[in-house]
C-alpha cells in the first residue's frame, strides 16, 4: 500500500482515468459495430442513421482528447466508404 500522499492521489487518478477510458473505448466499439451491422444487413437507411450518430460521437471524442484527430478521420472515412458501398 502506498504511503505518500502524492502516490495515493496518483492511484485515485489512475482508477478514474481507467474507468473513463474503458467507457469511451467500449462506446466507440459499439458505435462502429452498429454501422457495420447495418451495412452487412444491406440496410442503407439504418446504416446512414448509424453513421450520422457515429460521426458526431467520434468527433466529440476528439474534442475531449480521447482520440487523435487523424485516428477519428480514418475511422469516419472507413465507415463512410462502407455505407456508400451499400446498393440502394
């Protein structure tokens, strides 16, 4: 067990940060999965709606510092390509 105040605080911060990161990581996976599932089902309308939500949420994660700008752009681009590939 830690004895220094600074070490105790670092442990508290790490636990908080880990929980926050786990939430965002899971959220990101679920958002992307929703778009992919709709695309695999060839449901263009559902895929477009899911993509709209995904785009907004992914960019919100960038502004909060969870994702880098380039990573978000890559993910959005790939999802967009997937949605546009669906036959109307």
